[in-house]
């Protein structure tokens, strides 16, 4: 396996959804945009859980190999965040997104243009502020031989349905197969797709069977987990379909005519730029609500998985209570202030 000592960065987008000026800007933009659906404009997409301090504590303690954290924001910066930390780079939207797209409230616009961020390493891990590290992970957890560690799974195509996230898949898959003939790539990387050692016997045989039936790479939901990515992949997508990507990036809110970061992951699979991992082994996921809060808290305290996603869904009827309980659980495993924090103060992104 090829080894590389190239740096790995971390990218984290964040927004202060309680800022009155931002709320008014979003309201005006939404009123003028007829294509915004209920999901894309939901308040829970911008609600702060008060766990950002713990996110930085987890990165410092559990991922010391990361060169730098690129904190992407429209201009908001938590008052407690120490901008002088040499491992932190605060990046405003207007530093890497064209003015014609701003202001934007569209996550795919931001994530599919990370390659424009100045000084970002070729290899980076894309986190959301609801995805956390719970125990030490080596750099090889995300990259092996310079390639992203990726769940490698072929499967027959099927009717996707009409949920918003399934429309992402349909659009991602259309773009991928319009730009890349995936059959030669699978053939050239056959050992990766059928590696019993890294995928397990069942998945390896399943990939071989799907290849015999179809032979194309379907875009799947790769999960809401930290995602290893390559700047060159995003640049390649833009070069392959610039008009489509321009149209998507110009949308101020998420809409049906869009793609997301799953396209970049599938693009890596199609180019053979991946190290195979077994699906379902990268972390644990919870929609935070009354039904799941006890299990989610125990998952944090026990640190059974290396990564966890605590998704703030629209079904959370008591968010403040649940967020407080989660903060208490994180305080048990990450009680100490990180070097990213100034002396304790209150403000956006901090625990009350």
C-alpha cells in the first residue's frame, strides 16, 4: 500500500441560527425563493445544541494528527473560540464562494465548493457540528495510501421513493453515470470491491453478485458521518459538469435540482480512489428525541463507537432538555477546556 505523509485538514461549517441579523437575512431570501421546501428551511437545521466546545475538545484529544481545522461560517464566530490558535483557520463564505451566490443557506452549495478554500489540504475530513469523535482515531481511519477510506458497496438499482434525501441520491447517480463509465473502473479495482479482509465475506460476495447483474456503481446514502474527501475530486466534478454545478450552487436553499457530498464519495469509488471499508462500521447515529435520548447519552458515555452523529431532527419536541442532557454526558468524557477555547465565557455555540 502506498504511504503518504501529506497533511490532513478538517472542515467544519457552522452557523449561529440565533443571530437576529442572520435570521432576517434568511427570512428575506426565503420569501424571494419559491423553490425552498419545508425540509430545507426547517429551523432545526440551524439550531445550536451547545456542543461545539465538545466538538473541538474531541478533535484536539482524539485526532492530534489533524493539521488544521477550517471553521467555515458566513461571518459568525463563537465568542469563546480562540482565533489565534495556529491550528484554526476561520473561513467566511465570501472568501471562497462567488458573490453572485451569497448569501446562501444551501449546505450543498458550501460543501461542493470546499475545494475553493485557500490553503486547504488535498485530503480533508468533512465534519458537521452534530458529528463527534468519542475516542482516539488514527489518520488511517480516514485515509489509507492517500485514498479516502470508504464503505464499498454495490447493489441493484431500485425505486428510490420521494423523500428529500432519496432525491439527492437520484440526482447524484444521474450526474455520476452521465460523466463516468463505471464498469471499467470496477473491473480495474476488482480486488478492492471483493476484499474479504476489509469488507467481510458477505459484502464481498454481494459486490461480486451485483457486478454480474449490473456492473455500475450506484450512489447510496453513505451515512451522516465525518467524510474523508479530496479537493481534486470536487474540482473534477466541476470540470465535468460546470453548468449543472453552477445552477446548483446558485440555489440559496436546498431544492430538488441538487447534488450533495455523496456524489463526491461515489466519484472517488468510480475513479478507484478509495480504500474499502465495511458499511455500517464507521460510527453510530441517533435522531435526538424523547425516544432515543437515553440510548444516545449512554452511547456518548460508553464511547462504544469512534464516531457519533446526534441529528437534531424535526421530531424533537423538547430540544432544550435533550441538548442539556447531552451536554452533561459530553462533560463526563471531555471536561477539560481545549486550546481552541478562550477562558470560559457565554455566547453562541457555548453551553449555558
